């Protein structure tokens, strides 16, 4: 059987177009204001997760430079 390998760039581009069309359909059905509120909420949640992950990580240790005698 001849099958196209999974994950090629044309396949990815096709699914990105499908996702873009889905967003356009949702924007039309739900309304622009609702969609903007949803996107703003997702941005706030994403920023919160990013901040929590970066604050929970210990700071890298400073490298000390020692002089030779």
C-alpha cells in the first residue's frame, strides 16, 4: 500500500486551515464580543500558568570566578 507519511508539511497546513475555518465559524456563531472575552481569558490563564512555572523554578546559581595564584 502506498500511504503518505504522517506529519508532512502539507498535511499540517491543511489542518491549520481547518482550525482557522473553525475559529471563523465560532466567531460568527458566538459573536465577536464573546470570542474576544474567550481569547482574553485564555491569555490570562496562559500568563498565570507561565508565571507560576517560572516562579516555582529555582534561580540558576551564579558562577564564581577564581583567580589562580
